[in-house]
C-alpha cells in the first residue's frame, strides 16, 4: 500500500523533527496486508499512514482506529501467546516482519476481498466488536519479567513530569521517568505560546536535554504504565531485541511515585463521534508531530477549546484544506481564531454537531449536520470533509490515579474531573489541575518538595483573561434525532459505552431514565472520561462521581487460579450436639436414634422422617437423617422410642425404618460407629 | 405487631430491592402511608444484596412461606416490566460435612413443598455436595434500581433520596425536613449498622466486610446462579456475559475466596468492585422488629429470600398476617426472650466471633 496519510515536503518548524526517518522506507505486513512505512513508525502509525483508519464494527457501525482502540498485536505465529502480545501503539514497525492483530475478525466479504486483491485500498482491520474493548491487553495478566528499583518514579514525560524528575534528581534520588509516547514532551507544544509564559518550543527541548544529561534519571519512553499497587508500577514496553520487537513486562518499585499523566481532549456526545475520520486534536497532533501523519486532505474542525485551532493552522501549513471551523461557544475569542480567519476559512460559532454520517468506500467522507447550540434547530448546515477534528474540552488522564486508589469528583462549573484522595501519591501538572506551562512546570518541582519534605507551597498558574481568550467549554450532548445512526459514545473509553438511541436528556434538563441506559453503564469497565460523559448525559449524578469512579474504574484483571485455596471454615466443635440449624428443630426434647432399615437401601443424610407413609409436608416430619452413623443413619426424633417404625422419605422413595438405640447426637457422622447414649 | 389503622404512617429506610418491594407492598396492599428513605436509589451503584426465589434455609416453616408466596411475588415483580427477573437454576454448594448435611436437608425440605430440587450428580469444582434448584428467579438489582422510583410512585410510596433531607434519632421517629414522618423501620444492613447503636446491634448480629465484584464471565460461570455455603460466595447473573460475585472480606481475602469457591474463576475478569458492610445474625435466622435496648425497629438476616418473604413481612407489619405467618415472625423477633426455642439456620460464610 502507499501512504496516503503521510505528510511530504517541508514539514514546517513544529513538525520538523518527527520520530520517523523519511529517508528509510520499510515494509511490513499486518493481517496479511503489506504496508509501506518509515523507520521509527509504530504498527499503529504505519496502519494510519496507509489509510487503515478503522478498527472494525461495533453494533454494526464502523469504529475508528486510534490510540484508544488500537488492538493487541503479535508477530505472526505468536497470536496465542499472551506473553508475546504487544500494544500496537507501542510496538515498533520493523522492516520485513509479519504482524497479526488479536481479536475476533469478520471476513471482509467477497466484493471487498476482490477489491483488495485488485489493489483496492484496505481501510479496516475488520474486527467484530461485540462488547467493549475493556481489556487493555493480555499483558495485564502477565507477571513482570523485570523489576526496576528506584527512589522515585514519575509517570508522564510532559513538562510537569520532567520537572518533577529533574527536581528529584537534583536531590540525588534515583529516578525512573516513564512515558507512553515514544518521545518526551507531552502536549505542551500543541497549546502554543502564551504571553508571559515560557515558549513551549524552547522550554520543552530544554527540559528534554536536561533530563537526557542527568545521570540520576532513567528514561523509559514507549512505556505504558497500566497499574499501581503497593508502591509498584506495572508497565509494558516493546523494545527491539535481535531485530525483533519483544514485549517486556516491567515492574517499577519506588519509594515515591509522581503521576503527571497530563490530559486528553474529550469528545462531545453525538451520534458518530467515534467513526473513522473523527479525531481528537491531541491524538492528531501526536500523529503529525511524531510520525508525519495527517488523516485526509480536508478537515472540519469542531472545537470548544482554543488549542485545537492551532492544529488547524498546522494543517493549513501542510497544504490541507480546512473546510470549516465550528465552535459551540457563543462568539468565542482567541488569537488563534483571528489567525484562522486571516487564512480565510469559514468559522461558525454557537453551533453543535447533531450527527455525523460517513459515506463512500474508496474515499469516504464525513458529513456533519450542525444544530443551533442555544435553540436546538437542526440542519443549520451540512459540512462534508474527510476528517473531523473534534474537541469537547480537556479532561485529566486519571485512569492510573484511580487504579492506584485515588478518586475524582466532577466540577460542574468547568465540566472537569478533579482528583481527590491518595495524598501519598504525588500529582503534578494537568492531572493536578494546572493548565499554564509555568504552572505545570512548577507543580512538578513542588510535588517533590511535598513528597520529600512534607511541605506545600502555592504554585502560580497564570490564566489568560477571559476578555482576551474565551475559556475552553465543557463537552455537550446531542442525542440522536433519528434512527440508524452510529452510536453516540459517552467518551473515548474502552468500554464503548454509548447513549441509547433516541434518549433525550441533559445534565441540566430532562432526566428520564431507561433500563437500557442502566445496562449500558453496567456492562463494562468505565474510563473516567466515560463517567464524565455519563454525567453530562444525565445518566449519573455529579455528586456520585467519587463512588462510581471507585466502583467502576478498575483494571479489568483476571481472577487468578486458586492455587492452594482457602481452607474450609471450621465447623462447630464435637461438643455441639447438633449442627446449629438442627438446634431445637424438633423441640427441646429431641433425641437421636439409630435407624434400622433394609441393608440394601442407602438413606441419604438430610432426608426427612415421617410418622406415616403418605406424609410429605416437611413441617409434619418427626425427624431428619443426620448421617451415616449406626447401620442406616441416625435421626432426630421427639417422643419416639426404640423398636417403633418410622418412614424415611428420600426423594420419591418412602423407606420403612425401625428405630434403634438412642445415641449421642455429637457423634453422628463423625465416625462409623455412633456412641450409644448414656 | 398491633393492628394499625389503614393510614398509619411508616418510614422505611433502605435502598435494596427488598426495601423497595416491601415499601410498595405496604402502600398498595395494606394502605399504609409509606415514605421510603432510599439514599442509594437510582445511583447506579453496584448492588449489596442478592434476591432469589430460594435461598439457603432449612427451617420448613420458612420454606413453606416462600412456597406460599411464590405466585404472589412473581405477579407483583412482573409489574416492574421485562428483564427484572431471570429464571434459571440456582446451584448451592457445601463442602464441610455440617453444611453439606444442611444443604441436603434443605433440598429434601424444598422438594417436600414442591419446589424443584435435585442433587447435581457429578461435579469437579466442589468436593462436597451441590444441589440444583431449578426454575429459580433472581432479581436484576440494576434494573430494579432504574425502575423502582416509577413503580413506587404508582404504589403511592413517597420516595426521598437526599440524605440531607431526613434524620433519625434515638426516639425511632424519622424526620423529613424537620417534620416527623413516622416510626422508622430499618430494612437495609448499611442503614441498620449506621443507626443502631453498637450495643444493641451486637445482641443480634455482627457486621461483616463484604465485596461485590462485577465480572465479565467468559466461560460457563455465567450459566447459573451459585452459592457456596462454606465460603459465603454468591454468584448471580447480571446481564449478557456478566456476573455479580459477592464474597466476605473480613480478612481481605475475598478474591481468594471467590477463586477457591468457584474452582474455575479464571474465566472471570473484573469490571467493577464495591466494598460494603452487611450484617450476619448470630443464629443465621432473620431478626424482625424492635431492636434490643433500642427504640428502633429493623429487619435483617433474610438473606437472598428477602424479596420472596416480603409479602409475609408486609402482612405481619400491617397486622393482617395469617396465624402461621405471625408465629413465624414472632419466633424471629429481634428481641427474642431468653429461653425461646432456637431457630438457627445456615450461616453462609466463614465462621465468626460471636458477640452474643
């Protein structure tokens, strides 16, 4: 395949230093499809570069392939090996290797198969997703192959994480810095310069250089931390060994842990919000900056945040067409909008997306139908593009925080989740609520002081006056107005939780509920961002955020095999005459006798004893067979004596039995021979 | 209980399916003026209780009431709409000899009342006895949580969910926004533990740490509801491919308990988890009515039979119970006189230090 989504020519200043080497083309095979790629690509970026932007279908609708849906992969022949499963977003693309994706796949159908044989482009991995994608990967069940012991571990290699790592290193601590991306730096450069703030294009490279120089900081890029328990971080990375990518399960044991996991842009809740071609600006920027990838020739930018406008400007610089910028905010003001207008593209504000539909096979396009944000009138406009860059506000990445035992509350004023609890863990940067570059940087230093010295200091977080720049807005909900549309997902979580088609609700309005919505929320693990979406959709109360986060944002780990297992609970001691449930069962004078019946009959313990053959009513029973003591069992009886006849009902059978000697109740069932009563 | 006038108010405190059902029955069938204070209702929490049409109980007088109530309960639960109940087999396992005897005794008792019960002939996971009780219904608590408010409104129950709007003090009277609503009846272990004094509570029950796991089950675990009596582990279906697993966690070993009880728990993958406290009565039997040394009334210890026994409880509270029902309830009074005949029943879960 060619690479239709690879940027060529002059990349401009911001995109000038990708991780891929454009002078080193490679080829690889994924699920039998041969892909062209560049040295430095991951398997995910190689797929996207080649136009494969679809994971498969969920509920009959296409689901985008991105960093939140990228499947497990393995080298061909290793698919069954859980210990060799790798995340597609972390696995390097290596020349000549043959990869397979893991998951139930659907046959592409004869027409599409022929089309592919004829050289027609493949756009989908053809996964058939019945439930959610809740399993990050089978590696979560695998034991760590390597344990790294450090004084302090930092998760997140953005400005705040680097700042924390450097501050700890300056005190002589051994530091491990874990970053999911293949490069340090985070998203700061997407946000651009702000007056009075250090320019990110200078501050980030400077911090990266300092980290690289530090002898105390071990950097692990391309390393995804997925759990924290008992002071140990569990992570996966995919180094290349002997020319072959091999997954490595790593445990990082640290005296102190700082989370600087940054933020992600959320998607408003509207039908089609996870169709192929719908991208969040953060992911799109990473793909462009690290892998020189830009999806489609034309894009529609729909954003309630200011930084996303910068992405549109970057696209313009690369010769892409921005067919429209739309914004749900009323008359938003930001310098980026002014730049955009200067480039001449059309800008609409006060509009939401009512729905997205996708059409076309070879060159699919997305059609966005807009609605008036204030009055709800639909079909204001239809915008056709190959790519929709959509941002519904920013949320801190607090999955790990929650898995480590922290929690979160929902701030209704900002529509953001805010971390709570777990003071023994450090939180820095956007995770801790900072948004300016200097605030994030300084919070990284401050958290080290808090962890090591027990001191706290105020960190300034300068904000642009709303007069000059309209604050980022909250995500909105736009339920389906008609049937047959792609799902309106509540967030970019792995649970693929979606609003029920036709639901009409808002956090500020009608809150009628249906059982379907309930079962949707209870069917899979929820990501914090999905909980935020469910709150916006009115499915959850903001006041319940902490308890729902605590209950539902878990690592979907497997229950392990029991091993030796737990011993059975101790039974009452032999001194107890009866099991507790038989105490006074037949009155205070109950006694136990041996039962004598036909030797060929085995009477089951628990069977009821009656005075008459036709009795079946348990309340009329006169005894119960207690165990194998005596010849044929022993029964509790009241008012009976040796030599009389009773009837034991064992299922449908009625067995005649004689009453034998009275015996000590405590000895029944404890030996073959019951002890005669005194 | 005395014969109350038809409009006598009562304030139920509880958010469980049992609390909802009992409140509705009292209002619709016994014309009591019911206010249900249900702080968790509609909050999409993982459930703390399970409700089956049959549970681990050996006393025949209890089994008889369950059998007698069966049709009525089914009809009333049907009002919640489709999906509330799933009918399937309930498997109960016991390994220790004493509990295995109790289970077998229960099976014979249930069969005597015409309830379908049979031993499972061969099984690998459990060394002791497994009994299968066919055609058991279980309540999908999540669906009841969603539909409860609308059903309660139809029954004439006033529902208050905001915790800040009600107060319960030592006089046993519930106040809503400062106004007396009526005598309190605590029907939810969490609220009993919160409001009953430790001294009073210790006379009848012991608090126990529990965990509910919501799990995706990728093997046969989801086939049927399951109770392991010795380990106190209960598994219920919770929608397609999902199960809820409840397990004691006093020693922090709930997960081990689940894997040991199920044997093949490798097929389970965690989806959600909730920790909470329930109550275990000292004798494994229900405790009904006024708490010892307290002016509060409560109902606890019904176990999975709570909803199945709700009509009996409602009639007893309303003063319209049959002689047999009244006798059953009197024998299970929370303030039982010393020397009263024992009514002990099975106590699922590890043995505990008893405060009695």
